[in-house]
C-alpha cells in the first residue's frame, strides 16, 4: 500500500510541474496576444498551441462521461491549471504523508 501512495504522490508532483509549465505557456501566449485570449479554453489551448498533448482529450473520452469531458475541456485554461496545480499538490502532499506514516509503522 505504501508503494501505491508513493506512486500517487510522485505522479501528482510531476503532474503539477507539467501543469505549471502549461500555465506559464498559456500566460506567455496571452502576453504575446495583448491578453486577448484570457478565456481560451483548454480545448482550444491544446488544439492550437499544444498539438502533441491533444491526445489527452481522447483518453478523457475513454475514462469519463462525455458531458464531463466537454465541460472540462471548455473551462478557461487560465482558471483550470492553477486549480489543478493546487489540488494535485494537496493530494500529493497527503499521499506522501501517508507513505511516510506507513514507513514508520513498518
């Protein structure tokens, strides 16, 4: 079970870093376009600026209900990424705490 928490924690940490890079890139794109793309959706951001990551949408359709995927990918990228970073960091910290607690009891 400790291994599960460690994998969860580190995937959250890595995911937060990737999301942070994507957020910085989205901010940079907005800066270059005089802040005209403040409400760019995740779908448009991935489709227009991050083509190599657009496959994530197809995976989302496989694992989530269609209505949820459509809602999620229509969220503004500049809102979604900070929320995801904070949430993922909290989950990662919790998982690392659980793993550390388990190693003390072993």
